[in-house]
C-alpha cells in the first residue's frame, strides 16, 4: 500500500479540498495522512524579510483579540478535520510549525510515496497567486513526487505523459508508472512538442515499448509551435486527465519543462498535475 501525505493549512483549508484528497487516495488504494500545518504566528516573519515594504506588520503587533480569533478558528478547523478522520480511512497529524511550512512538509515528504497539494494552499494572511509561493517552493524542494490536485476532481479518462526525450521527462513517466500500476487500463497519450524543427519523437520505439508493457492503450501525438503555449493550449479545455511534468525547478531541465510552464498549467487548467525530479 502506498503512503500519501497531504498538506493543509489549519486556518484556511476547505471541505472540498479534504474530500478531493480522500477520493484520490481511495481510488489509488493508498493510506492518506493529512499534515495539518499550523503557522499563523510565524508566517509573516519570513515574508517581512523578503518584502519589508509590503509586510511591515508582524505577529507581535497583532492584537490579543485577533490572536484569540485565529486560535478559535484553528481549533474549530482541527475539530472538523478530526471528525472527517474518525472512520479511520484517513490519518491526521497536527504539525505546529516554528518556522516556514515548506521546511516541515519537505521533511515529511522524505518518508512518503506521494505528496498531495492544492495549487491555492497558502499560509499568509494576504492574498497570494496561484500556484502560491508555498506550492511553488514545495514543488522545487519536495523529496518525493507531488500531485497537485484541483479543488474538484473529475473522473480520470486519460493519462498524458509530457515527453521530450530527456532523462527528466522519462523519469517522471517511470515514477508515475511505478506509483500507479492500477492505472494500466486508462488510455495513455505520449505528448511531444516539436523542438528544433524535429517532428520525430525522441527514442520513440524505446519509450513506446516501455509504456506498452505497463498500459493497455498507448498513443502518441506531436504538437507544433512554442512548447509551453502548445502544451497549454492542448490542456486548456481538459478536466478529465492527469498530466506529468519532470524536473520542476532544476536548472538543467529542457525549455519544455521550465518552471514557469508548469505554473501556467497549474494556474489555468483544473486537472491533476504530477511533478517530480530525479
């Protein structure tokens, strides 16, 4: 059985977020542990260091009334989480962080098969973009593969493997395949975007031979144009697939796997995105 962990903010998680994590883990026959990160007393400190003009207020200046309100909200949310976990289908761990939440979840990821995130998970009191700073930093430093899930998960009808012949893209495909052997009956699409005017899929015979050992139905498709734009245009109207990305945040990656490209997909498309790096 696989061990999956999911990161939630004790102050800002939603019931639909928990339901999506739970559904995904159940579909994959995995043991899910919710890591409930509590960081309302320290989240502003590192942000004030980075953006002093925007975050001039730190926790020491928050009124006692505001602090009591935050603590009440945290206690209420944790109680709701415990109620969700009462049936034993989900484990719950409350992690009170004394530092930046990314550090805590990266430590947890070292001992997990897969980390589940929502693209809008944030630990700041001010609005953040999507994907949030927490999600982007976690994707770049996590020590296990990460699946970023939309808040509402549709039935998965296709697996799309983004591929350009590099080790990082192949590693993501192999890692996904090893983690989810039960997905053998879901149709697979190997998606390649032309690079350097080369319409031929790199090592096509080898990658198709590998995939055919693990999946019942494998097809390929070649797109033209700028890789980032072509790939995003292909996915923009989809909500019934999973897509893989390799080497998020690594300097040696191909231009097809630039960090910004993956972030555009997370920001624009409501599908699960599987990201890993060697």
